[in-house]
């Protein structure tokens, strides 16, 4: 039953990391009077400092129980260039969403704003999002937890189980925040749960077809920044794009296209890779015979 202990240890690490990170930010505000940006930096640093070393430590034992350790680890810094694979994938899906909306006449007058209006805010937010959300969460949830589940179950059972663990993290963190008298960080409702489950599904598929955890981190970061600097248009800086919506709120189709389109595209890629590998195995077997 070692896999259960490692699964719980990885899950609890993320839950406690998020909870302590939010607690640290609140203490920093009350004691030192840090502004919102300072609190975000505190959250990001505490989250990475607590979660990443613990998960890397647990990974050593996971490789022992699975008996499989790749020559080049998926989270090795040498594979960091795959971060851009995930980013470009999310950006391409966003472009498809805008093309669909424009073709249907649902948005018009799309204007690109000069980088000097938003680049600094975007760059800082990317670093914070990487340290606070993408790096620790992907390493723990799509990395260690999935590998532990995959050791015990088939891939198509391990993926939905990982999704359930993913959605349980904010739920438990919110309950801990309420218990200690903090304002809850998330409003847990059916829409939020569906979004988180769908997002976790796509992120796991990105890791599977890319064969690299950095790609899911890149997709995670790009999705967050698209939501904050394209869809929301109010993240403390000028948005990257402005547009006129013929139907108010229709821009919400963009994150739906990124998530649903990402899921469909990922399944297609995985299917093609499976067929190619299957044909290669048959060809190798025929050559051997």
C-alpha cells in the first residue's frame, strides 16, 4: 500500500503549501502592510519553497516503488524548453477562438495594444504564476500524483482520479481558510468545479502527448495569462487586446475553446501517436520474424 501513502503525501503537500502561502500573505499584509503585489510575491515564494523540494524528495521513493526511472527526468531543467510547447499550444487555441468569434460577427474592432502598455505587468505575473501555481501544482499533481496512480492503474483510470484529486485541493484549502477565520480564496460552486476538472484533464493530456511536465506548466501559465490579460481585461494593467462584443460576455467562449479544443486536440495527438507506435511495433516484429 505504499502508493496510497505517497499519493496522500503529495496531495497533502499541495494543500498545506497553498494554505500556508495564503496565510503568509495575510500575515505580511497585517504586520508589514505589504500591498497586493507584495502579497503575491510572498505567496509565490512560500508555495514553491514548501512544495517543490518536498515533491522532489518524494519522487526519489516513487521511482523505487515503481522500479522505473527515466534517464532524463521529465522535470529536468534540460527539458525546460518544452515550456514553450505548452504556451504555443494554448496561444494557438486562443487564436482559433478569436477567429471563430470574428467569423461569426460576435466580436469586432479587435485592436492590439503596444507592448509598453502591458509587457512589464505580464512578465511579472508570469513569474508569479509560475512560482505560485504552474510549477508546484504541475510537478505535484500532473507529475508525482499521476505517476503514482499510473503505477497502480491504467492511464484512462489514472487520469480521472488525478482530476478528482486536483479539484479536491482548492476545496480543502478553502475549508482550512474558513476554519481559521480567513476569507476563502475561492468561491466553490458547480461552475468552478466543472472548470477545474476540465482544466486538470487538459493539463494531464498535454503532459501525456508531449512526454514532458514542462509542457503542461507552459499551458497552465499561458491559460492564466490569457484569462487575465485578454479575457478579463482588468488585471492592473492595460489588456493585450481590446474588442467590441456584440453580445456582452461572449468572450467567455475563448477559455472554453482553449479547454475543450485542447482536450480534443490532445486526444487526437495521443491517438495518432498510439497508431504510429503500434505500426512500428508490428513492423519491428515482422522484421524480427
